[in-house]
């Protein structure tokens, strides 16, 4: 049974700054999409907010097939060291960080306009979003905490030194702000959630991934359902968008992509948009023609 937990009702703000927070648009894609389409939509949301600041946007989405997303600065050649992944489609995120296998996971992105008070402290957004995800996970039966707050175990490998190359995969990297599973019988502080940002003239795009279940392509990376067999996955998926939206907005508004955002994603000739169109995704027409709110 899901446990009750208190969630803060006020949107985040920064001390000393006058808040300018409106209701958050919430976009939950109804079907999984290709990697190229997912990246085109996130790029479009960032561009639209950068050119014309408006309400914050939270997007929650899935992937239509196992796909590798590379961090913005990663070399695609490094993927060759992971033989089980070389046959997967690959895309490049606008955000940094390590590569992610999007298979049994849930992805969120949020776009914060430069008029929002958190733009003055963007690093804080990591912890605020992760704390809220951790609270929702707890309600649904999974114990997680910031990696920095879980005691390190003797058998756990140290993080790479400053002159050492980080692991290629995001979920093998360590950051104090990561969410890691904790509790009786769980060893090694397995990473459950990681996020990365791209900032453009004060506008913030933050991506995050919640690992739900181990993939057959990377069986050693356990997800939340593997670690907590009684975890209520459907409740988590239903609850998460609203909780994150009310964190970054004064409320939430169910939304769709605007005509302008769809144009930026698919029709303006950008490289990301061309990739999306070339993928042949059957949902592009639906996304182009869907009714906006």
C-alpha cells in the first residue's frame, strides 16, 4: 500500500529574489516516441522558451525502442566498447553527462524560463527535482536518498579521480546529487536517477532519467522494480508529473505542444528536426496536428 507523505504546496523560490512563477504546463506524451523525435521536441521547447519566455514546462516521456542518448560532449566512438549497445539507435542530447540506455526507464525534461527565480541558482534545481522524485518513490514503496546522504560501503568503488576518465554510461557515474536506492539488503548505492542541464541565456533545460527495471542489454544495472519488488509502478507514473510541476510552477495545466513548438521540432530545417523527420516516426503527423491547449 502506498504510504502518505507530506509534499510542499508552494513552488520553489530563491531567497532575495522576487518570484515570478506561473502555472506549469505539463506535457505527458501518450505513446512512446523515437529518440530523434524526443530530442527534437526537447530542443523545440528550449528554443521556444529562450526566444519568448513564458510558463515553465514539464514533459514526461518514453522511448519506442531501446535507444542510446549520448551526452552533448561525448564521443560516439566510445560506444564501441559496449558491444551489446552497438545495435541500438543513438541520439545526442542537448544536455551533458554520460550515455543512457533508454529502455525500461522514464524520462522527464523541464524547461525553466529566464523570468523564473530558480535561474539565479540553477544547481539547486537538481536537488529540488530529485528530492521530489525521491518523495514520490517513497509513497510508491521505494527508499531512495541523495548519494551523498547514504554511507559509503567498503566494497563500493571510489569515484574517478580528477585526472581519470568517467564511465561512459550515466548510471555508472557518481554524483552527490544522484538518487540512489537504500535500505536493508541493498548494497553499493545503486543509482536510480540522474539529471543534467543545458542553459541558454538564463533559460534552463534539465533532463532526468528514472531507471525502472534492468534491461536485457545491461542486466547488471538494476532498476527500482528489481530492488523493490512491491513497488507500485503505475501509481508512480501517474503521480510524478503533477508533483514535479507544482514544484516549478504555481500550479499545473495539462498541455500539448504549441504550433510554434511543433514547427521548431519538425519544420524549421534544424539538424535535430531533420533527424526526427527522417526516422519515419508515425507519431510526427499526430504531434503536428494535435490540438493545442
